C-alpha cells in the first residue's frame, strides 16, 4: 500500500483525501518511482475543481510533478535503471509516496540537483524555459512584463530573463512580494491591487511598452495586458489563476498594434522525447550554473495537501511549493 492524496469528486480543497492505495507493478514502458518530493502547481487545482476532467475518471491521485529514485522498471525499458534518480511531469499520480510513470516522460536528474529542487522546478522551470527560449525568444534589450512575478513560474522567469539581458517588469500582490521579485531579477514591480499596471508600464518604459507579456493570471489581467505591448509584440497566456480568459473579438489584436497572442502548454512543446530532454537539460544546466535558483519556499507533509491548496489559491505562497511523502 502507498500513501496518496486522492479526489473522489470535484470541489474545493476539502475534497483532497489522504489514503492508502494499491500501486501495481510497472507495465511495459513504465517505471516505478519512490518519490523524494512532489511539486505543487496551479494546474493541480484545475483538476481538483473539475476545470480539467481527469482522463480516467474518479477517483484519481492529484499531481503531475515529482522527483525520486527508480525502484522498479517494466519490460522494454533500457535507458533507465533501478537506483537512478529521475524527475518527471506526467499526467496525474504525483501526490503520492510512490508512483508509476511512463519511462519516456522521465528525465535523469544530475547529482548536483536535489529531489526538492527537481520537484520544485520541473513543471515551473521547464515552463519558464519554453516561454523564454521558444514561445518568444527573449534577448538582450527586450522589455518584458511578468504577471504574478513572485509566484513559482514568475520568480524563475524574472531571474532567467534578467540573465538574458531583458528589462523585467513584474506585477505582485504585496510589498513583500515586490521585494522578493526584485531580489530575483525584476527591475520594476507594480502592486496590482493598488496601482494601474498599464499606466505604470507606460511610465517605466517611457511609453515604449513591452515586447512580450507573460500572463499566468488570466481573467483579471485581460484585456488590459494588451495595452502594455508595443506593436507587433506578443501576449503569452500560460495560466488561469484568476479564471479563464473569455472569448474575445480577434480584431482587438489588430486594433492594439497587430499583436500576436498564444496559449502554449508544456505538453505540446515537450511532446517529443528529444524536445523534452532538450528543455530539461537547458533548465538543469542553467540552474547548475547558478544563473537561476529554484526557491522552494513552502514545504508540506503529503497529508497536508488540503492546506497547501488553500495557501496556493489564497495567494499566500511565493516561489515553489512541494509535498514531502
């Protein structure tokens, strides 16, 4: 039997139940991993709420991200061995002491990166990598706006973009979060609850606006984000922390300056194994170099997943949060 956090029906954090489950032996192309840590991400709340339906129905084990030691391998798996450390972002099953993974979704973790770091950065860090290096390739001289700059993805975006030579503007919910974002590379911060972020962006940029806006917030920051982007710039929506952006007239993009808009996902960018490995290795090397640090600022016992979700949705967290089995 293996300890896990399960959802039997869609709902609030209270539907997360801590229980023991049977875990089968790994099948063909699968591995079994004893987890050192599991990552906590906003997408987990979408599955819990029923915004994203679980692929195999109810009940299901929450979570996509984790890192640990391989304890068994199924037939046909030749490049991953028992005893090796791996990390993965894979569909559901993450909030557990052990889990079954498709071997082709697992990435070997370098010895200089801990399980806690790996669990805190696989989804958020690889998201930051594809956003900055693939969706819109940030270069020296660019100006970017990062919404929720003190969040898990936000802090990584700020550090990495600053390393790339960009001017980084971040929106945050409190002065403490503003201080944290600045310590992690943000040149300017905006207290979105108290300040008009469009007006502040215009002030900070001398009216030149931003080359790209990275938005993991969603409903409450749209369409105002479009007014922060210079002509031919890009709006990148990668999350819905405040709810989904509703359908809009695409002519709005023309009116705001022939803008580009996209809603990318890591699943698409890393669908091929060679792309998954390229994104992960880019992330690992950047973290190992010290240019980007992974701030694991909240640690919870596996049984306290309900509190973890309440904190996350209450905007009471910064950086990465993890569960410890």
